[in-house]
């Protein structure tokens, strides 16, 4: 890869997206990866501002994440949570001791008026990350999961109720007032990105909150850089999280084609290349008929090598 | 002590006051001690509501306090703080892992609208405390320390700057709007207290914020129960904290007499009995001339026995 490689913009939610982001970071020269991250599942919990997807990116890219657990930090301790349990406190959202330091640090900065953009940049630098992690916006956007008979704030649905209730839809409070991350918008305006990669994250609760920030998907589509999406559904299953369950409950085909239709309907003209897994190769013609180029590749990321290989495949789609 | 012993109300700041409160709790039947505690040094720190004096009472009365250190919990761990140090975070206010659980628990309840009164009562019960710990009021009152050339929020003066700057005065923002703890006021109205004990706490930043809540000291004075005060200054020194240094900087004699004058001037008629240390016996006549009865007793509390002995002396002043 030449030294003049332009930057790449990845769009990501939490765990699944962070895996590909790590592969991309490994495959690009230092500082060339920019990740625009969902903050729709941010929330205030016992006074602390928590940004779960940003933290998953921070911990994954700094190689501190607990890969086995799928969230939080490796080498974590639980003294605060244990004591909170003794007080009969809220412990459904597991806060490790070292993870808590991130939340305290961030909340202190927010409360004194610093921007999420600066806060995230400083956290990333302190963790030794050379990639750029961008919160999708400064304004609070809060994902609500509409379930049969009741509405749940995202973390309550996702963590407290462990995605149990059947979903009927989603809304993103505050999104109409949100303005997309100014550094990413400047990069798009300056044509700084050679390609845009939508990571294999949940379409409904990770990517939609980002793309539905007014003017963002148009800016991505109008940019000359190709937009590639890696399907989060492989062989009818979500690798991680509730995407497949949600699709079934919403009556959407639980396939990569269902995902492609979602994007084609909501964001016409946005996705240039749709990357599907080898196990879904037979879906290629139908996805292609939606007006997207289709690439078939091994998309499972079980280890670092898998991540790097998938990242290279995605990057090579453009760099040639 | 008979089973019909009436309740006792103690008025306290942090460490010094909590020592006598523990002695009082030991010396009274279960549930008969009520402690009205300063919340003027409460503050929000990295999103958390912290009530240092309430916590000192909770930890002392539940025998969890770190007596050697003078604050916080025994058997504490510091994983959060260590990680926060690695992030170059604010670590001037030391938050132990187990202590943090208290702050998280309390902040969660405050943010969902619970009253400090209920929150404190529940924390006390969960810690196995039979005495009643009462925050002085629900409204936020914030102590500002006026120093030469600048004003410092209390914790910044006390912890961050370690009481270094010379003080010129104090103010308590929000105190005009504060209403005294309703349970304590009800106890005073019902004549439930056989005696009222002002603990050996800092007069300026621990007791003044309580007594200056409108109508409180009049209610205490008008109550028929005798009010006893134990001098926080012994042999010209404060046992703990900056009281002596403050008195010197304010040009007040650094003696038990100086303390007595402070109370006589600010709260005429409030203090019935002034308890001074045996080392200060020669000051008795001058203090008596301020219109207070004077009791001379060993007031140093180095161990549990000392606390119990002083508590018994104070209680016997009334119970006879």
C-alpha cells in the first residue's frame, strides 16, 4: 500500500463493526482510518454518561477489549459492582472497575462543557489509538425500541431485557436536531476518503441512527468515494446481537438480501458494493438487481487474520 | 439506661463529629440516636453526587470507615482511580472502588427524583445502621470558602488545595431557600429529643451551614431540650481538619473560648452547656461569662472507649 493512500471512512456500531474496524486499522497506514460511530445507544446511568459503541471501538482498537465476553475490558475487576450488589443497587448494566474510569473521565469532561468529538479524540490518543474515532454527532440522540405494547430505551431493551421483547419499530429521539460530526463532514467535503465502508453492524439500531442524521446519507452518496457494505447477516444468522431476531419480528427476510433491501429502500443510491458471505453466494443476483455491485467473500471474523483478510478484500475493491 | 430513654439529636459534620456520634450510638438504645448532618460540602464530581459528611457518618456508624486514613472505607481497593490516573483524569478527590458504589447508588436515586432523606435512610439500613442519619436539607447548599483574592468551592479548598489558602470568610449558596430536614423538625416539634448535642465539628464549614438554614437554630433554641456543644478546639489545636488554621486566619482566638464566642455571637441563647477538655479548664470562667454552663471532661477520642466515655458524660448532663 503506497504512502499516498487516502483515508478510509468506516461507519460502525459496536462489536461487529469494531471487528472490521480493527482489520481496517491493521491494513491501512497509521492514522488513515476514520470511524463514524453510533451514539444512539448512549445513556446516563447512575450519573455517568455511557457511550457503549464508542467504548467498544476504543477498547477494540487499543486491544483492550474482552473478546470472549464481547463487551468491556480484558483484565477487568468488579469491586464496584460487587459492592453495589451488596447495596441492592442497579447492576443490570455491568460496569467493570477499569471501564468505570472511562465513564468517569468522559462524564467529567461533558459536564464541564467539552465536546464529545474532543473527548473521544483525547481518550483514543490516551489509549494509544492512531485511528480516528468520531461520535456521529454532538447532540443527544436516543434510540427507543418499540416493542409490543411498550417502548423501551435501547439499553433497557438490549441489556436489561436481553433483547427478549418482540420489536415493532425504532425511533431516534433528537435526531432531527442532530448535525453530523463536523470532522467527518469536512472530510467528505474535502474528498479526503478513498472509500466508505459500512461495517457489519445492526442495520436498525447501529447504522440507521447514523444515516438518519439529516443530510448525512446524502453527503455520503454525493461524495465520489464508493460506499461498500458488509452484510451483518450470514447464512440467515446475525453473527452477534439481535439483528436476525429483529428482522424476523419485523417480517423482513432474515438474509443478506433482506439487509440489502433495507438499505435500497431507505437510502436509495447509497450502497455501491454489497459484500456478502460465500455461504450466501446464491443471493448475489437478486441483490445485484437492487442496483448494487455484489462481492462474495469469506466474511466471518473469528480471529485477527480473518479481520485483516476481510479488510483487505474491502479495501482492494476501491484501491485498484 | 431505661427503655423509655427519649431520642437524642446530634448535629455533625464529618470525621470529628462522627466519632462522637459513634460513641452516642453505642451509649443509647438502638434507634435512639438521630444525627443531623452537613451537606454543604456535597458536590457533583465526574457526574456523581458526593455527600462526604453523610458518607463519613454512614461508614463510621457501620464500622466500615478507614480510621487511620480519616476518610473513606477500610478494606478499600483503588482499581478505578489507578485506571483514571492512566487516562490523566481528575484524581485529586480519591474515590475508592467500594466508596464509588455508594456514590453511584445515591446518584442513581437522585437522578430519578428520590429525596436525600429517603436515600440516606435506605443506605443506612442497607449498611445495618440503627441510628438515623438526616441530611440537613433537600435543597442544594454549597459552601464557598473565600480566600485572599479568590473564592473556592469547598472540596477544592479542602481536598485539592489541602486547606492551603488563607481564608477570609465563608458563604453557603442556596441556604436562603433551604428548609431544614422535615424529620428532625417534626422531632423538635414533638419534643422527641431529650437532648441536642453539637458534635466537635468545624464551626465554620460543618456546623454553620446547618444552623444557618433559616429557622433551624431558633427551633433548636426554642425546644425545651438542652443543647450541649463539645469544643472542636482542644489546647489551642483542632484534633482534625482546618478549624484552628481558619480561626487564626480569621483573627479569632484559637481556643475553646474563641469557639464559644463564635456560637454566643451567632446563635445567642442556643448553647446551654459547653463541654471543654480538661486541658482547657482555665478557660471555664470566661466561657461561663458568655452565659453557658461549662463542663470540663476528657474530650480526646482516640479509641472506641474514649468515644463511649465522652458520649456518656454528655448524655449524663441531661439524663440526670
